C-alpha cells in the first residue's frame, strides 16, 4: 500500500513539475539551457549542439522516463501478484478479501497514473524541446 501511494505521489509530483515548466515559457527556456549545457559538457560538445552520435536532451529525458516506467511496471506486477496471493490465502475472511481487492485496485490505479504521466511527459518533451 505504501509503495502504491509513493508511486502515485511521484507521478503527481512529476505531472505538477511538467505543467509548471510548460505553462511558464521563461522557466522552460532556462531549464532547457541548463539541460543542454549539462549534456553538452558531458558529451564534449557545446550546449545542445553536441558532436554527432552524442545523446540529445530528448534522448536523455526519454531514457529516464523509460527506466522509471519500467520500474513502476515491475512494482505494479509485484503488487498484483501479492494481491492475488492475499486473495487466495484469505480463507473466506471478508476483511482479508477486501484488503486483497484494495491492493489490486491500487496497483491498477498506479499503472494507469504512471501511463498517463508518461504520456504527458512525452507530449511536453516533444512540444518544448
């Protein structure tokens, strides 16, 4: 339960941060410059004009998003399996069955929230960067 709440809170925080940057063009421009400078320095280039074959800002952001999405997916599958185990071992106890159903519901909600957050981030990355 705590993991699902943590994942939901992280997705919500990410969404708020993305919307804040998206709604304030000055923040988006300065954030893009900082990201470009960091990636450029790491890749040996200058700002967003990196040498050929070096990662771009979009590549780095999308890689991080893919890694986080995979992590959330793994946690959600583990929670779904755990909910199924709780349901099977409930022994007909109404409280345990309700707890198992709640765990399953929260795991599915976590998957949906993570999917929506990834879609929003991808949309913003394409529009801003």
